[in-house]
């Protein structure tokens, strides 16, 4: 990087990526300021390519996550949403995992859950085991932080999958992170759901809106979530309750005194 001309060049873009990914893996943020400066410089260039712009945005997303910067997280989330169900080269992995971490940073664990589930499905289908191991770990970390009903059991299962893969592949930084999270998960209390059929608080919010005749777009607008996230919440509600459609869901809400 120091030998290259500043600008949207491979030397600059991939140096920033290396700083950001390494900071995420190791927790060492000594070079994070440099990485952020480079990413912003790349994005401000009139000649930056779409590929390099995407890499710079993904790098800034990692910066937002590491700094718990909700404003920057929201900006990068909106920019990366169009890349759902894709994989970013250069060490970033599944975009949905990044979106899950950004959602967690923004304080929306239910939205994060949807993205992490999508990332798990994507990685398993692709057979990308290193990224699957990281996704399991990050997903478990979010569940431990949320500490809602059934989160303890789910987190422990995800960590078991992550440690099995990371041990086999020799991913030592991840193995250490998983061990720390497992200790935290073991201390979580076992909580029973406060709502019928294991519905979460966010799903109850969505169910109330469904019972009010709201469309998925209306729900997304009301709760400030994406249309896809709203649809996933509705699908989860129907799966958990064994209901066939929105009409039955509305009747269920009335029976359960949820409306």
C-alpha cells in the first residue's frame, strides 16, 4: 500500500480489507483508523469501480460492527441489502452474515436472526465450511446477547457445530472465540416463552399487524424492517403455530388475546 499511489487501486482497497478482516478475527483494532480512512478515500473517488466500492462498503460495515457505530451500521446495511444471498471475496464471506452483524449493531436482534438463518442455509448449500463456522459463532453470539426464550439451547448447538468445524480446519482464533462464548452460554438461564407456541416478542408484534389486516409491506414500514424480513416473520409465525394462512393467524391472535 505504501508503494502505491493513493486511490481506488487494488493495493489500497485490499490493504484496507486486510486490516478490517484481521481486526474482526483477532480483535486487534490498531489499524482500523487507517482502514476506515482508506475505504472512505476509495469511495470518494470518481473513478472507483463497482467491485471496489462494494469491497470498501463491506469494510466499513466491519468497522461499524467493531466500533458499535449504529449510524454507520445503518448506512452500510442499506447499501449491502441488495447483495443478500451472495458471497464476498477477500475474506468477508456471506453477505447475510454481515447483514446479521449489522442488524445486531443496530439493536434489532430479530432482524439479525433472519439474516443469520439465511447465511446458514447459504453456506450449507454451498459447502463453504469456514464461513459456516464463523456464521454459527456470530449467530450464537447474538443469541447470547439477546438472551430470550430458547436462545441458550440454540446458541450451544451452534457453538458445537462451529467448534467441530474450526477444530478440524485449525481455525485457532475462532476456536478461542467459541470457547469464550460457550462459557457465556452455559451461564444463561433457561427461559420459557412468554407467548404461546414459542412466539417471540417481535413475532407477536407482527401477528398483531397481520390480525389488523396489514400487508407485509405495511408491516415492514410500521416496524422499520425490510420487506423480506417481514415476510420471514410471517412465515415463522405460521410454522410455529401450525396455521395455514393469514386469516387463520388473525383468528388465532383473537383466541390468544394477542390483538
